[in-house]
């Protein structure tokens, strides 16, 4: 057991290394917050270090009000703090990004702890630099947020299947109920919630915009709401002008939680025909609000969206397929209603926090660190 010891026969101290805890639309930050909460509710004593973030963040779980430490992108201070934490001899070091794998492995090796690296998406689908790849292979587990990411990680970096575990993300709170206010304005509305980055054009905003001219002929009052910030907003605004649909597209930037909920409530469909999702938390959140989803069929969305039941999967390269799927759902109120109910049930049964916490506990017990 590598010297793991506590009053219950295990070492429940965990060092969690994360890129960020605060980014509202980032799947990695969300997963980190969920993992922190699960570990605490399972009885672990968690110390969290966040590379980015200018001020300490306060954990939102009911188990405690532990504080994290943020380092405002100061990598030297972040690494120094991580190594210093080994003086408390944690039983487990978790890196919430493969770029931290060498730090997690070195810290764990120095303190006789176990090491786990979490892998999310495109950052691990390609061959990693040798130091990171070696550290990842030397870690006790590579935890992936989807089977799609697990397969890509294994193929690109030679991580054996026996070392990989899948831990999908989940909703942090109870499923949101549909309250009957949807579409009262009479305007059919499409919604996308994600980062809007030039490096993440795979999200599919461009395909939706390109599909709008055909859709507007059939639904002239159609509105496309884009929520999220990033350096790609100017590009998308220009694209709307080139397609002559700028009057139908609303760019809202980042929204507070209450306003975001209002956007979900007003929307008819959630559309994000992405080709590069490592998991697709946005789909889970949309389905929890009772929204049918239009998603791409080439990435982990296939593990999140039940095609034909909670939404439609389409080719992310085909504007025609995107337009056809949207038109089919907008034109069939009964189908949307069935998918709305099915989507909420799907989230409750597949992506609950209780299920997430249970899978975390299984991982801890595998590593001889179970505390609950």
C-alpha cells in the first residue's frame, strides 16, 4: 500500500492539480469542480492548486468550504507549491490535464503516492511530447471523460487499456424541469453554448450559420443565439454578414447563470454540430433543460446524445445535413416534445452526480484509497 495510513487504514489526502476552476464554459474546469466535490463527499482531504485564476476560489460542495490556491498563470510558483505539498504526504496526486502529467508523476514519486492523470479531448488525441508521454505511462491510471477519448489516447500514445478508466462528466445539480414557457414568444430559437475560439472552430458555429439561409426561407422569424466568448466572435460576425443572416444571429457573450437558464428556457433546439468533442458537457446541460440536440456524429457526442431519442446526430461537415435536422425538429412539435422528455430522463439516469461520485469511489478503491 506504499505506506498509506490513516485511522481507517487508508490515506485520504489528495492533491488535485488543475488548469482552472473558474471558467464557466470550459469542460475541464467543470470536471475539476465536480471531481473536487466528489472526493470531499467521499471523505477525502483535498488540496487544490489551480495554475490559472487571479484569486483563490471557494469550493461549492456541501461537504466543506475548503479553499483552493490559484497562481495567476505563474508556472514556477505552481510547480513549487505542488512539490511543497508532498511534505504532507498525500496518498494520491491527480492531474486534471495531461500537460500536468510529469508534475503529478514527479510529485507522487517523491512522496510515495499514487498518480492519476485526467484526459479530456484533443489535447491527448495526438502524440504527446516524450516527457509527458513517459509520465502518463508511468502513472497509475489515465482517466478519460469518454470512451472516444480513451481510444484516441491509447492509439496515439500507447497507453495500455488496462491503465485507462472512463469517468464521464455530469450535472452538478438536480435536473432542471421544463416549466412550459418554451417558445411562448412564437420565435423558433436555436442555441449554442460554448467557447468561441479560432482554435475551436470544430464546435460547428460556422455550419449552423451556413445553414441559416435555407432555414430562414421556411422559418423567417428564426433566431440563432450564440452564448460564449473568445477570439472567434469577430470571425463569426463577419460570416453572418457574408451569408446575409446577421439580422437572425445574436451574440450574447458570457452570461450569468440566471440569464443562461433563460436562454435555455427560450430555445427550441440546442445545436452544436461539433467534430472534436472529448465529452460534450454542453449537450448534457441542454438535455437537462429539456432541449432536443443536434450534434456531430464523429466524436464523443455519440456517447452523450441518443440519436433519434434525445436528438439527432449529423455529419459535421455537411451544412445540408445540419439544415435538414434542424428543419425536421422545428417542423415536428410532437417529436420535440418526446425528445424533451427523453432527454431529461437520459440525463437523470446516465449523467447524475451520484453516479459520477460512485465511479470516483470505485477508482479510489482500485488504488487502495477507498474512504467511504
